[in-house]
C-alpha cells in the first residue's frame, strides 16, 4: 500500500510538471517593435495624474542621445480591448484601480518571452505610490528582456571575421551586416551602413593602471577617448586644422558601474563630436577589467545619423557589446581587489 501511494504521488508530480512546462511550450511568440511598451489602463486614469506618473517613469528621455527620445515608445489601450493578439506584446504594463494594493511583475503570461508589470491600488494615490516604488525595477526588467531578444536575433546571421579574436582574444555576437573597416595594432573598427549614416564598433586596450584617481575618473575617460580619436578616427580634411573624433566639450559623459562577460566594468554614455567640423552623435563605452592580461579592454559603439532618431541604433550597439566574452580560461570571473565599485565604478 505504501508503494502504491508513493507511485501515485510520483505520477501526480510528473503530470503537474508536464502541464506547467506544456503551458510555456505552447505559448505564442511575443511580438512588438524594440523598446515599445503597451500600457493597459482606463482612459480616464491615463489622462490624469496616474498617466503623468507612467510617462514620467517609462517615457523619460534615454541617456546620452543628441536630442530627447523616450526610453520606451508607449501605446496606451483600455482594458476592455486588451485581448487577442494584443496580449502577445513583449512588454506590458497593466495599471488599474482595484480592491487590492499590489505591484509586481509576471513572466510569459500570454506569450514568450514576455514581461507584464501589474500595478493596482485602491485609489490614485496608492497607484502612484506603487509606480514610484516599482518603476525602476520594471524598467530594468523590460530592458533586460529586450536586450536578450535582440541578442537572440543576432544569432541568425553572425559576422565570421576574426579581427576581435585575433587582436584581443575576445568573441562577440556581431551581426554579419557589420564589416571590419580598420584593423591595426591594438585597434579594431567595424561598421555598418544605415540609411543616413553609419553604426560603429571599436575595440582597444589600455594598461591596467590607467585609472588611478577616483576624482578624475570621468576626465580620464574623456582623455582616453580623445587620444584614440586622434590616432584612429579622423574626420574631413580641414586646411590648417586637426580634425578627429573627440568627446563633446560642453557636457561630461554619464558614467555607471556595469558588468560585461561576468567582469566588473564602467559604462560611459555621451556625445562625440569632431574637433574641427560640425559632426556629432551618441557613444556608449564599456571599460572592462581584464586582470589576467593586465589591461582594461575598451568596447565602444557610436552612431552617425544626422536628423535621425538614434535610440534603437544605440540599443543595438549595447546589445552587441554586452555579448563580449573572453576566450581564455581566465575569462571566467576572477577575484579582483581594489576600491569599492560604488565609489570608483572600476575595481582597479
């Protein structure tokens, strides 16, 4: 009898597991353009202070662009028409007045991969409080999901050139549309043509001890970028002047702690310009600790696309750079020592 009960329990567990996995297996693929967010909310709430709070958090300007572009393109729909194919949107925010006061995120409710943020409150004040509390977490998880989807699409057709591997011992999932335009000692430049310009990826290294002073860290990044621009990224010939890429003089770049290939890094976002010619665009730089090789590896993406929105271009470059991985056994996370990352961004 005891054996029979045990067998029955095992059967029930197997059936339950199959049902759970089966649900995920049969969900449709999620849809939606990159960095779009479907907000399901009553029209009256959307037009008032709740809608204002949603726009404040989710349509805030993306950092480091040449003009303001919302970090998410928002489509608002009322709950009564949230059905059918609309529910398969990759990123959803569901907001409503309810008898419950809750805010959380669910995965793969109607499609896969999908993130559905749910915010409820018994009144507008509670909804707004929940939005203030949970919005940063929701934004991070939406972006993470978007990055993973972009990186998955890259795998359909990858660039097979070995410049990054030969020069730096790294691999990245770079779409085949990108081509090596220049390779020199300690420098690789790849680019792709877009409708009104180019998207670019560059890589180089600097010595391990290049950033010694926390207080001058941002200035040191600017100096590093400007020196590489002078060496490798010239502009139009201007009689009597040196014309090359520099970091925009008017504003310092934004700098944050980051992680690439399981290694601590610094992320810098800002605007590049030419030193003697009216050209400019956004850049994204990762300064990655590579202690086994006693160096910092620099991966950067930048875009030139006059009079064109650049948010999604820079998002693609971010997705590519974050696929960077070291090919040596030492490429796994190493024990690094130095100042706290919250203070200095880099563990030096």
